[in-house]
C-alpha cells in the first residue's frame, strides 16, 4: 500500500471496507480521513527530515494524528 507509516488501511486492514463505505456515505468521516492522511504525511516528512520542523510542532502534529485516528476508530468500530 503506502510507504508512509501509520496508513489507516495498513493499521486497520480488517476495517478497510468499513472505512471505504463510511467515506462514501459520510462527508464528515471522509474529511476526517483526508485530514488524518494529510497530518500523517506531515509527520512522516518531519520524521524523515524531508521537511524538518521544531520538536514542538512535530509533537503537535503527532497529537493531532492521534486524535483523528481515535475519532476514526470510534466510527469504524461501531
């Protein structure tokens, strides 16, 4: 799939169909997934020094990623 760690489809392979279905049916969920992927890519770029950032900003990005992932999990686990 992706070369970026923490991709939703790799972290939750058994929920891939649920993620896809919810993205198609729920605009808010689709936006959360889009935001998650955007933040996840930013974290990956910071970690690999493609786009270096301050430790504080990287921590903020990781926190945002975690909150989005938790919100996504609550939707797909229901």
